């Protein structure tokens, strides 16, 4: 489930979350369906803007398809902005948002976020291999790949949140990381399917190992964190349950779902949710680079580790993308060229299984709480599993199944055209990732969070995360994924 924290002053309702889930499914399927039309020869999304590694800014932007080359990079950028503005404005209107305020704020959010992506593609930031550096005549670069733009967007958001709080408050109508990342994950289903189609045996093995890994990891995680919160830090059950769920399962969504299941006061999951995003920022700035340094020879272990360690969908999946770029670049420098997509697919697979786990765990805790701890007239019902199930995952599964069928069960002509269609949809997946990262940053006002008095909560998170969650996740990732490698580029 999406786990990006909301501002502490804002209430969270299950109804709004479910509405946002379904909206993400609709928009994600709209992008995917429009991209599929290109298989039949009609290109509906070829005008979407793409960004290449560059030294001359005039060469940075281009339309995705050559048929739209007449638009130029600037025209493609404006067309992409306009399309997103129209679709998202219509979407947030269904959530009861102020469309005028959203449109104005989104214009600024898109401008800053995409400018961050462009800056991240600057050759001195992004060029990785010696061949790339030679191509641009560079003697050095930061070697972040162009996905370093995610980090730039995150840092830009952090600066705004912590140094320009009034500006951050003005932007809040368009700061919707949960919506952006859910749409991105729905679209990601096509890329994962195209990747899996090439090696179905490997892909099915990764699915089974991912499911086993999260069950094993979270049966360990939850119990230990609950014990630490109760025994070491003296928190009540009301605080310990959302804390254990938020830190161990999947951040905000798990904290909200389990907090509601045990009838915790609204402030409890909100504060836990705010805490999650702070540590997600720290992790995404550190873990991909640790993975590149120590796990570059075990790329799928690295992908699974990111999925198990980072507790927000947005940070985890985008962190998986950064990890993939860094590790592939490291291997390319050693003469090993893996097919792209496998590391990110491993991270996404692990996160998807974790998300599915949320509704089940909320029901289990609700049953235990209402029948054995805080007995009352209202009992937990099996229907709550569906109510708390993250609906955007249905969109991901649908896109994945349709794409996989087209790749392996349709005509050779369609199968051959599918990767280009998935690539066209992937342009929007990247943009929604960038919007997510920027939004995470803008919501991370450390001063405001500290004023809420969550220092003791942060201590539980710090001890749990860096004391054993990261390392247990690494051990489990190693046990289930070591020795498995992505296919080499043919």
C-alpha cells in the first residue's frame, strides 16, 4: 500500500484512501490502454517527453516517438504537462479537491520536479561508464545515472519544506505522493511483464521467493518491534501496534489500517505515518549506494533488500530503480551487461506482496483486539480484508496479466510491438516517480515533526530499523535470492 506520510495536522480517512486507490487504477489503466493502441499503428502517446543524458541542454528533451519530432523537446514537455494537468485535475475533482488550487499548485510542482529530473540527467551527474564519459568528453562525473534526478527532486522538496514552509503549504493541494506512486505502480505492471516474458522460469521463481521472503521477514519484524516498543520504551499497546505495523509491514498504510483495527486514537497512526517518511528519506539517500558498493555482484539480492528495508511504496520502488541503475552501471564497468528491469521488478514484487499482506494483518489484529483485549460489541469481520485491501494492486495485476498474455500468447507481430508500447507507458511511470519523490520531500518538515514530540517514537524506529530490520532483511534477501542473476543482454 502507499505509505507516504501526510502532514500531522491532516486527518486520514479510509474512504478517501479507497477513492484514491480507485482513481489510481483508472488513470494507470488509461495510460496503459492508450499506449497499447500504438500496437495497432496509431500512436496516441508518442508526444510524451523523454530526457536523455546531455551536456547541451538543447539536446536534453525529445518526444518519445520520431513521428512527433516536429514538436521538439519544448513542445513535448508542454504537451506532457497539459495532458497530466487535465487528467489529474479531473481525477482530484472526484476526491472533492479544489481544482483551481490544484491546477495552480500542480503547475509549480511539475515545473520543479521535472527540472530536477533534467538536472539529474546532466552528464556530469548521470554519465556512468567510461564510454559515456568519453562520449561527452568528461574527465569525471558523479555516476548517478539519470535516475539521480529522483534524488535531486527529493532534495528540492526537502529544501522547500524546511526553509520555505509557507511555499510548501501553498503547494500542498498538488502534493499527493500516494496518488502519484499508485498510478506509477499500475503502469509498472507492463514493464515487469515484458521483462518477465523473456525468462518465465526465472520470473516465476522470483515471485515464489518474494512471497516466501516477505512472510518470513514480517513474522520476525512485527513481533520484535512490538516487543521493543512495549518493553524497552514503555509504549502502550495502542502505540506499539501501529508502530510495529508501520515499521515492519508497509509504513503509513499499515499504521493506518492496524490503528483503525484496534481503535487507536487518530493521532497515533498519523504521528507514526509522519515518522515513516522521515526515515524513508534517509534510507533512499543511503541504501542504493550501499547496495552498489557491497551487493553489485548479487543484483537481485539488492533489489529484494531495498523492497524489504524501505517502508514506503514510493521510496522503495523508486529506490529500486536507483539501485538498478547504479548496480547495472557498476557491472557494465566490469564488462557485465544485464538486461534492465530485473532488479526493479524484484523490488516491486516484494513490495506488492507486502501490500497484499496489509489487509490480512489488519483483520488478524482486529480480531485479536476485539475478541481478547478490548472486548466490545463490534467484532472484526472477514469483509474488512477486502475493505483494507489496496485496490491499486488490482490495476497492477491487470496490466501485468494483459501484458504478459500479449507477450507470450499473442501473435509474433504483437509481441514484437509490445516492448515499444510498454516503453511509451513507462515514460509516464518515470514522471509519476519524480512527482512522488518531490512530494515526499515537501512533506518532510522536520521542525514541525519534532515539535509534535515524536523523539521517543523516532528512537523506536531508529533502534528497530538500524538495529535489525535492515540486517534481517538483508539476510532473508540473501537466503532467497543469492545466486540468481538477471539475464545478460544478448
